[in-house]
C-alpha cells in the first residue's frame, strides 16, 4: 500500500509526462477515434487515482494506463452496441403504440393524452446529457 499523497503525486507526474503518449497509443489502438480515446484516457487516470494508493504504483505506469484505457474503451463500445441494439426494439414498441384507431372513445382519448405526456417525458429522457449526441438525436427522432 502506497501513501495516498505519494500516489496522487505519481498520477499527476505520469499525467504530465506520459498522457500525450498514452493518448496517441489509445488513438492508434481504437482506430483513430479521438473522442473514445480521450474518454478512455481520462477513465484510465481516474482508475489509477483510485487503485494506485491501494495496490501500489505499477512497474510500468504508462503500459498500465494504456491497458486500462483500452479495456475501458472496449467496455464503452460494448455498452454502446447494447444500447444501439435496444433502439430498434424501443422504436418498434413506440410505433406500435402510436397507431391510433379513428373510432376512439373519450376514455381512450384521455389515455391517449396521458401517452402524449409519456412521449414528451421519453423525449426529455432521450436528450439526457449522459447519452452520446448521435444516440440522443436517433432516439428523439424515433
């Protein structure tokens, strides 16, 4: 176990000296996706700030950061793939719900108004800042 101040100084020093190299390596490994690589870099440094005080500073911090960043990016890509796959299902469910029968009663019209509120709530949910902008647009338009 390393003292937390020493580990924090080490993370800061590695960030200053090696962050550009780690980023360049991640960009290469991730096929030129700058945004994904930058996000993975920051997640790797966040993991280092959390793990290094507990586990100690690794023998090769730069390699540890590249490896951790790569795994974080893979996790992110898998999460996106699952999310994008669920978009088709959500869109199909919304399309099925949006079909309106011309001979609806007042009660059905009241339920329809409630569904409109649900749609508005769904649109705001789709625009949540935690979602990628591409996903926000696709979900909102669906």
